[in-house]
């Protein structure tokens, strides 16, 4: 998950047509630069950013919340490489998914994570969005986190960790990589 130093994963005023909020694309410039970039080129480019992109593009399934998924236009029905997508939502889809066989809506986060792990086999599952991340952490379903910290302060928007239970969740830092374009990639294992 890309985030600002002050913990925001989206800027203010996120919504349809402005999925990452005002200025939110800044959080992904480490990967996309100023415009769209071919992720396969980044994967093959070497360096820390290439390694990180290769890792998340090698996951076997994706779990996201409805808002994250729908604000991203459903990733056109394929987040990456034909991996199944499980969307946590207690409501019916807000966008037409009838032509997207990889997308499944489920009504609880535990089912979403369980089904994604089953679909991924021995590959990792990619989790997108603040709400799903918080729920998965609270339920003990999240094993690892990778934060891509971008050297910018937003001051407002959507924070990744707002709404967590008032208890400490211990993490073990397993890797820190200084990426290109100013990003720091930090990988954590969630302690049980």
C-alpha cells in the first residue's frame, strides 16, 4: 500500500473520477512517474521498485473493499495477470461486473480472505484498501504488510490505519528497501 509519511493512502475529496482524491496520484509516482507506465517494463527494470512491482504482480489473488474497487473502475475486471478478485461488500455491486468473471463480491472479510487464499494456492494474496486492511488486521487474517512510504505530507484524506481497535498490533520489520523516485518500501510481518 502506498502512503504518505503522515499515513494517508488517498487525498481529500476522493470519489468517482477522483479515486485517489486530490493529489492522490502523488502516492504512486514512484511506480507510474508522471503518466501511465507499462508495469512489465518496471518489473524487468531491476532496482528496488522493479522488485516490488514484480512481487505484487506475482500474487495469486486480490482482496479489496467495494469503495477501493469501484473507485478504481474495477481495474477493468482484471487487476493483474488473470488473478481472481474478491470484493468485500455488504451491498450489491455499484458497477456492472457481469462481464468480469474474475470478480466475486462477498459479504464478509473472512470469506474474502479465505477464498482468495484458496484461489491463490501457494502464492500470496494482495490486499487493497484501508477498510479491508483494518478488518483483516482485527480478525487476525493479515500475515504481512508492505508499505510504500512516499516523502510527502498530505495533512488530510484517507488514512490507512484510522479506525483500528485501541490495542497494539506488534509488527516485525523484515525488509526495508530504498526505492527509486524517493519511495521507501517497508515490509512487516504481523506478530501473532
